């Protein structure tokens, strides 16, 4: 059986696209400081505020929102194909083609642009776990819960290491583009494979949410969305506050167990916080009118892959030694200003694409590669 064409832009649900558009801001805020050498360069008060916001709202929470929405998109895709008469064999082939090309695009992003990539991780996870897209809800819940344990521990280990010194790519940047092209290749396969464990819990919850069309029909799930938003975001703020205060030097852990407790609380509630933010956007979508801002932000969400890659291009242009080499010229607050600026420019470009009737280059490429006739 052949796979039907992808959904037209006019048929898309508002809430998931709004969430993806907002998510790109959090991703930019999480990534931008990683490309400068000294976070404390510049006004101390502004850098302190930026580091606090980064730890409280962005770190390991932007990615969790991204992962949840990725899973939600998979659930939407499978549902649409089933409604249009696609059988599971055809849907599985579509998912695995999509997974393969996500891996290819993610590899290209890592090699050509920046070695902070989640696209290939999504692709590898989907390639391995495609059968779970149609698994029973009990299987999805149990798998999500069980994998949350190693996923949180892996993230917590990274966080404990980062407590001693902020992680920055500046010291690893190659002096020439040629050296840059080969620097990430040896470690990419292992890092991508290990990172898949961090994707599984949120991805499966996203698939479950899509089955119930929680963001597609948010007005039918208002009480649930309200509970998720309040409890998950509230719990996230409480769980992540100690790490945020630690990030700005307000206190210092007295022992390794305390460091690990803070890191685990930060990263575990990052998963729930990302889902809570998506739920909050769902509530906004209920009341949002199709005004210019809402339309432009949803246009950005419809082109999230393109503008995720666009951010990578900007990081290379601004910070690498073989381009503008601004890595030693700004601190954390300045990179936040750049991140917000990139997001605003992305909204304007996405709206221009919408008016012009153009999906975005990455989306066009993915659809051409994924939606070929099944044999």
C-alpha cells in the first residue's frame, strides 16, 4: 500500500506548532553560551541573571520539550496514515525512512556545523524503536518509566561534571574549517548511540499524548492540560531551583551526594517541566486568535527543523575561529541577547515563508525523502 502525502499547512493543529516555535527560543538560550570562552565577560549582574535563567528554564528542559514534541509528531503521523488507510507495514517503512534521513541530516549538522546535535539521536531512536509507535499504552508507560532511570542518571552525571566548570565548546574549536570537518567524526557514533537513552522517555509520552489528541484538541482536555501545566511546571521550578542557585554561585554543595541529589532533581524535573511547558502552550492555543503574532509563531513551529539548523549556521558564523571568531568577546548575557535575536529573526523569516507558500528547505527535503511510493 502506498503512503499518502504529508499534511498540508492549512490542516495542521495550532498548539503543537506554537509549542515548537516557543521551543526554539529555549533551545537557542540553552546552546548559545556553549560557544563562548568566558561566561563572566561583561556586566556581572546580567551574566548572573542569564546563568540563572539558563539553568532554571533551558538546560535539559528545552530538550525535554523538544523530545516530547518529537514523539507527539510521530503519533500524529501514524494517526494520519491510519485514517487515510495506510497499513502498519507501510507506516513502519515510512517511519524508518524518516529515521534514516534524520540520522543523515544530524550527521551533516554535526560535521559541517556544530557538534551539539539532537536530530541524529532522534533518528537512531526512531529507527530502533519504530515498533513502539503502535505499542499498547501499558507498554509505552512502562518503557518510558523504566528508561527514565538511566536517562536521568546519565544527564545527572553530565550535570555533576558541569557543576565544577561550565561546559563550553570554545576550547575544542578547530582553527580551520578542514580540521573542523573531521574533528567530530570519531566520537559521533558513540555519543549518538549513548544519547538515545535520553530521548526514549519523553518521546514515548509524546506518542501517548498524540493518541489522545491532547494538543490537537486542547479545548477537550482543558482540565488535564491545566493540571499538567501547574503541577509539572511548579514541580520543575522547585526541583531545578537549587541547581540554578548553584550555577550563579549562591551556594556550594558540601559533598558528592548533595551534588548528585541536586543534579538528579534538576534533570528529572526537566523532563516534567518540558511536558508542562507544552501543556501550557496548549492552554494558550485555546484562547489564542489567529492574529499576526500567533500565525507567525506557528509558522516557525511548522519549520522547526529548518530553523534548528539555522541556529547551528549562526553559531558557526559568529563564534568559530575560521569565521567571525567572537568566542572571546562576549559573556553569557550577550549570548542570550544573540539567542533572542536569532529567534526573532527566525519568526520573521518563517512568516515570510508562510506568506510565500514555502514550507522551508529542511522540511521540503525530509518530505521528498520520506514520502516516496512504498514498494
